[in-house]
C-alpha cells in the first residue's frame, strides 16, 4: 500500500504546476521558510477520517495525528434529570441557580464526554539543516519540507483510504527514526482549566496504553472508557540510507492494520487515485476575483472543506480532524455545537457544488435521529424530533448553557440542510424523502410544544448566547431567532408538501427603530457575536432587500448593528455578516467584513482563531481557540457576492463591488440544480453559461438587457425582468451580452 510513496518525487514533478489541471494554482499554496512552532499554525492535512498537523516542537518535526471519531462518548452525568417544564417553572419562580447547577455545571465539572487526541509522530531534525521551504500544495494535498542538507520530507493523507504517508528523500546516510509520542493520559497534568482552555487529559482516568515496537513499526493500543479503545500503527522502511518511507493509520475499536511496505513494487501506485479525488474536487467549481488575499483565503477554505468533509464521516465538529495537540482536551471539548458551528461549516458546500460532502451532515443527522427523538420525549415531553444544541458524536446531549445547548428550535435550523440538499439537487429522491420525514417530525414536536404556551408560541424562548447563561437569557416573548426558524420550517414544509398547515398562526417579527430586535422589549443593546436576530436575512432568506418593507427593516438592522460595533464579535461574526451584507446588496461592506476576517482572525495557516490576533483592533476577544465554522462561512461569503438563487430565480454578480472590474466563476450550483458560470470583464458581464442537472424552468435575472442565446431556444420569455427558459436535464446554454451601448 506504500508503493505510491516510493514514486513521490515523480508524482510531485507531474502534478506540481496545478494550473494545468485545476483552478487553484501555486499562488494559493501555503508557503513558509520555516516550520510553525504552534500546533494551530501547522500544515493541515486530512481526508474526513484522518487528520495531521505538521509543525516543529523543540528540535523535532512533529505530526499531530488525529481521527474524527476518537471520542469519549460516555453519557454526561446528571443532565438527564432535566425537564423543560421544570426549567420553565424554575425560571418563573426566579430560582434559576438550580437550573444552572443541573444543566450547566456538569459540562465544566466532568472531563467527558469529549473529543480526544490520537498521538504524535516525531522526527529529530538537528541533522537535516535549516528549513529552506515549507509548502502545502492544496491542489494535491501534499506537504513538502526542504532542508539545506538537500533532504525533502513529504507527507499526505490519502483522499479515500484511511492511511497517511510520509517520506524522507536524499538522506545520504542521515539516520532518521520515527518516534511515537502518546497523549498524556497518564503522564500529563490533570489541570482544571475551563472548557475553552481545555482540561488536562489525565482527568479522563484512562488505563496506561500499550506500546509495541519492532525494527520497522510502532503500535500503540490505548484503552479509553467502558472497554473502548483506539490504536495507532506506523510502519516504515529505510532504503539503503537514501530514503525513509512510511505509512500510518488510526483505528477506533478495531485492530490497526497496514500491509507490509514492498519497495520493489513500483509499477502501480495509489498516488494517482489520491490525486484524482482532489482533481475531481477542484473541478466542481472555481472562482477568480481581483483581491489576491481574499482569493487565497477562499481556496484555503475550500481545501480545508475537502479535508474534513465526506459523505460517510461524522459531521464537521469544532476542530474536525485537527484536535488540539497541547496536552489538553480541545476547546469546548471538540463537540458538535448546533447553535451555529455545524451549520455554518456546511454553507459553502451547496453553492460550491459539493453536495456529496454536505450529505455527510444530513446522513449523520439521519443516523442519530432515534437518539434525538428519545431526548425530545425525555426533555420536552413531546412526540417528534428536536436535537440538542450541543451533542456528542452519537447525538447525545452534553448540556452547557441550556438556553442554547437545549434550545427549543435547534432542529428547525438543522432541517434547513435537509431542505438544501433537495433544493440544490432536485433529482435526489432519497434526500427528498428524508427531508420530508425530518421536517414533519420537527413540526410535530414544535406544534405540541407550542400548545403548552399561552401565546401559542414557546413557553420560553432564547437568542443564542445573548445575556450569556443568566436567567435573563430566557425570554417569555418569542425571540426573532426562534420565530424565524419556526417560520422557515413552515415554508420548507409547504415547499416539500411535508405538512402544509401550521397549527398556529405566526406573528410578524418584532421590529422597531433599530430594525430587528432580539425580542419584544429587548433591542440589540450591546455588541454581540451571534447574529441571531438577522436569521431572517441570512441564512433563512425570509426577507428580501428588493421588497420595500423588508428593505427598510434590513437597512435599519444593519445601521444599528454598525452603531453598536464589533467589540464583542468573534471571527465567524465577520464571515456571517459578510453573507448578510451580500444579501442586502451592500457589496463594499461585505468585502470589508471578509477582509477583517482574513487579516485579523486567522493564523498563518488560515485557521480561524476566534479572537482578534492584531491586539483587539476590531474585537475585545483576543484569545485563540481554533474552530472551523468561521473559515467555511468566509467561503460562502465569497459565493454570496457572486451568485444568489434563494428567491426562486438566479442573480448573477448580485453583490460584486464596483471596484472588482474583472471577475469570473465556474460551475457554482444554484437552487434548482443549475450549474452556472459567468464572466465579467472591465465591469461588464460578458456571458453566462448554464447547465441543467435536473431540467425544468430556469428563472434568471440577467445582468444585461439584450442577449444572444445559444443554442436557440423557443421556450423562452421575459416577465418582470426575469428571463424564463425551459431546459432539459443535461442541456447547456450560453447567454451572451448583446447590449448595444
């Protein structure tokens, strides 16, 4: 299985140019003249299952090895005693401290459940000389480090196999021996840091792991909890002192196996299969914008998306396959936060034409639906389906600030991803059946819960993290966040004919001179990281800037947001607001938000670090816990500038700044399953190419008045500036600008 490693030098020469085979090029690569000294600035590799970060610790090259399903999934103690009706009662009696003790304190009190790290692979580098270059080729997912001695160190994780590969070339007699560094489950510090800083690994109470070594292999067997375990296996071969070639894997609850390395078999390699996956990935879509920094950040985001998402893996958690390698548990236990983190992480996959990867989210939600229905019955006392806002890998509740970790409307937001799977690919009948079932069950639950409220809304409502974990974070009137999600769920149900009629009539949003409020009687009166009150604008698309009433509300909301300021924002706040600004057609504001994210909230390797890394220029948060949702929302912010389709018709370059004279994109996907490419030269849109994957009526607001259509299509008409064209599945049309000016 390592024959491809032997031909790594040839493979690099064949595929290094990149520009000949896909849109990203060498200018988008990560390039450094040294190794990172921190794990969260390392070179990231991944395939959805396995992950690695390459950096330097002391005088050693370190590969932090991870696997997505390495979880301590024991039940969270105590919180199964919680009942929503009891919470409502305690809130009414102003006895909320008892709720916090039961619903919040266990999250900090107990080390598990949690994501756990795998191990680290280290190589002494003192004989290799200085680092000349440290490069990540995002076209092929290949990391190459060159030393002044002439030694080259290559690494990649195979795109479809659960194996990572490494190879030292040009050793010329230099002795290199891999060393496996095991996590400090027994030898670390059992610190009592909070969930953001990460608690010490010793607190998990694991037995000591077993390390087995041979001349050319290392196996590590680590028991975890309740008879579970994981294994790390490394194999390598030294070819007469000239090279060291090896492979590694991590398994969960099964023995790790790797085939012997046969250095004689050079005829067939696994490298082309790996490259083919990445070639296909990059061929799905591409963008070309005149801002080099934003374009590079965009391609790094899409590279990371291809590194962490697969249809058959657990969904993207806070850090996915890049768990913290600092001797502690990961920030926020590396869990699944559904009050924005998982949702934002999948945003770019739909427009980016990667529905096979976004399906990983809905596939997992479908898999754990039984567990979620059990919890819904236990906590809310209803039939149907809701999802805890913070969960383990098996979908079990973890608690924390229960206004959000046990929010009444989490599943309504998650349902949007089922809905998007069907809207962006109308041919997927299985996805449509699952979406209808899921939305119906969420509606069933919400209808029953709402009957227990005097206002026919919710017994208690919240707006994510507004007023943090205080009693005031619960509202007795419905928040715009909860209301917009219930409205969106009704719209999705109607569109899919899942359940046409809502049990109760829904009110209008609470609006005043500040625009969309948090809730009745509660304006956005302080800077806040979560744009919950703006959900109707984005991502739910319930408000339209072209509608005069909506436009007034949207503009008031944004001007008030700007007045309040960004001092309590995290990095993802800027990515998200860029999407909102794009929907509001405020292109310069959208681009400004994206620029702030890229310049202030990302590490040199492009990781989103939550806090402002330039000393608090735009936010008072200056810490650096790494999470991924801000990265992926950034990529969607770029998409929203270039194309939108949420209103039932396609808009080309709806929010591109005037200063962006030359822009183009290829094969971005829209609702209805259309793949769209467009070119804008010298501020004029020249052409639009559309391929119908599903067929049907194309509705598009063309950015020019007169046009030439090829091939000629008689089934075409224009109504209120919207061009209608009947298309068959697989048909491709080209629309060229024919304005005579």
